[in-house]
C-alpha cells in the first residue's frame, strides 16, 4: 500500500476549489467538496485538460473539465457526461490535524 504524503493544509484548499500536486510522478488534483477532500487524476480522460482549472459542484461533488465540459464524480472518478467515457483514477485521502494527505 502507498504511503500517505502531506500535500497541503485544509485552509490551502477552500471549499469548492481544487489544487494540483505532483506526487510520485502522478499529476493529482485535490478537491474540497463541503469539507470532504478528494484526490483524482488531474488530467481529463477525454483530452488533455487540467481538471483543477474546472468548476467544482459542491452539491453533486463533481468537477467539470474546463476544455470540453465532461463532468466527473469526485467519489468514483466516473464521467457523468460526454464526451469523456473513461473514468479518471481516484486516490485515498486522509486528514491528520489540519494536513491533507494523499496516497498514490
């Protein structure tokens, strides 16, 4: 199992936002959805676009690709809309004190 790596404090990723990180050569986005943090691949599975630049929907816990508008579930990584049809990877997140930690 992968070790957890501290990437930020909870204050550095406000509600409804995403922030990108490189962990073990993986380009990851960490997203805050109403105080629950999710880690996903930061690159859309349809075409190269950085998902941390997309809009986060805190009602549905999704993120929208800024290039073609595909919407991905933060919980499962599955696309909810076209043109993307392939899921993106998700990664375990834990909060220790005020640190956001991700395992890749």
